[in-house]
C-alpha cells in the first residue's frame, strides 16, 4: 500500500505559513488534501481563515484545527488520534499538509511518524520552513553582544527559529520584497541549514505546489541529521511564551484601532497579533494581522446569518506580558 505523503509547514510567528498553505490549496489541482492547523493560543484564527477560503474541494471535514498548545508538546494526545482518523477514512486524503504553530519545533512531530499506527500508512514528504525575511533583516532573532556575554544567556526566539531551519528540507525566504537586500538574510539562514537544503525567495507565499509537494524526503527516517537545541531534553515546553485573547467592542474607527495596536506592539514587544473585527455598517468581517511593526487589515468573508459579530484579537509574546496594560492600550 502506497504511503500517504505529509508535508510539514513550519516557521516562526507571522512568517506567512497560512498564506502559503492557502496558495497550495488553491492550486491543488483536484487532489484530495487534508489540512491540520495547529495554533499556540486558545482561539484558532488561522484555521478559521482557511475554512473561509471558499476553495472548491476544501470542505470543513478537510480542515482540522488543533488549538491550545503546540503539536510538538501534544503529539500523543491530539495529533495521533487525528492522523489515525484521516488514514482510516473510506476515501483517505492523497496528501496531508500540517501547518504547525509558529512556536513549534518540528523534530518531535517527525518522531511521531514512527508510531506503528502512522508509520505504515504515512511518510513525511518534506519539512518546509517559511522564514520572514523582514524579521531576520531587523534582527528579531539575534542576541545583542551584552546578552551573549551573560553566562546564563539564552535566546528562546533564536532557538525556535534555528530548530525550524535545521529541520527543513526546503526553506522559503518569504516577504523577500520587504528587504533592500537578501544577502544578509540568506547568510543568516544558510548558517543554520543542513547541507543540500534548497532556499527559495518568495513573495506572499506564492510557490508552485509541484516545487513543495513531492520532495520524497522520508524525513522521519532522517532524524539524526536534523539537530535541535532540545535533543538532550526529555520533552519540550513553551514556558518562554504566552498568549491571550482580547475581546473588543464593535470597531467604529478601524484606523484609530490600528494606531493603538501598533503602539501596544512597540511598547510591550508583542511578537504576533491577529484576529477579527466587527466594523458597524459592513456586511463582512475584517481580519487584522500584525507582526513587528507591520499590520494589515482586510475583509475576508460576509458575516453568516445568525453569526455573532465579535471583535477579538489573539496576542502572543514572551512570558510576562502585561495583559492589563495591553488591554488598556488597545481599548483606548
């Protein structure tokens, strides 16, 4: 029996994973693709965005959302039952795409493919790591010389970022159009790469599916060549990061809200912010997404009949976020 190929899409918060996945789904060419979306926070935003994509053949049963924790920590409890259910369908998927949380390290997930219930039916076709070129160029993952001089220094952002690159079979340097020169970004990425891994600059996650789906890496059989900062640990946690959901009222002035969000992001070093807004007088919900000092808003779909028009954003950052101060700054 031919094994079902699975592609793991990983990358740090805001790198463009969901945009890439949507691009792949839109160009699937009629193939039966199942999608597993994992998010760090309690509220799933990315899965909801993909479920509203309106792509033919992409139904609710084909998108499985796992929120409240990274898959690298919840493999046995959440991922394995979902995978078993997929392969046991009367008409199993032809390809499985797994979009990890932006804070996930991929290697523990690859180890799960050794479980007998999965190993005989699924293989990891490849790990695709999406890199935010602008974030790397801005030094988001780098430590300062003063930080490196401290004997107890560690950099959780760089550890996650490095693990995601070191596990890759292909790296996409996304948002390449946002940096003046890619040379420094390419140097930072290639320094962490395994030999022979291809690097491809992209804009808006636009890549031909033929490039990414069909790598035939069998990554689950190649774990020894994929180093991780956590190889010596018994398990892995995310104590360095936290998230919370902030409920907002209907937003009469979206531009004023955007200004408050950007101020809160800068003041509290928020890593990622995303959510949906209820704009009075508008029939569609508005999506708001922010990473670093970049923010975008757009309408994605009409509010459904009888659907509660809620405004809410998910905030992700380093542990110790001042939730009350952030809420006060955003609400104004």
